[in-house]
C-alpha cells in the first residue's frame, strides 16, 4: 500500500482521483491533491500503514521460526538415530 499508486472514488459521481504512491512521490506533502485539500493523503496515512507492517512482523518471525524448527528437528532426530546405530555396531 505504500508503494503502489491508487484511485479514490468520489462517491457522488463517476470521477476518480488519481493518487501517487506514498513512498515514491516527489512532493513534500505526498500528493498534489493533498495540498489542494483532497482525500489522497488521508486515504493512506503513514502511521496506519506502518502500524500494519509492525503488527505483521511478529507473525512473520514466528512463522520463520516454526518453519526452521519443523525442518531441522527431523534431520537432527535422524542424525541422532544414525549416531546411536553406529555406536551400537562398534
């Protein structure tokens, strides 16, 4: 949502307002229409988007940890079983 341009519906007519992405804009205000009193700046606000991103980080880290543990655990168990089998055969 920070990196893609978007359109806003007026709601009353078929007119659509073109808004630049919040990240790649050349303007200090983020959008020309925001400086003119338009809705672009209020539609995708930085704090809300960054809060959404920050809220997703713990889930991403948790998923990565669970994936790593799920991948490594069977390999360690197999290695331990092989070491025990080699120790018994000596």
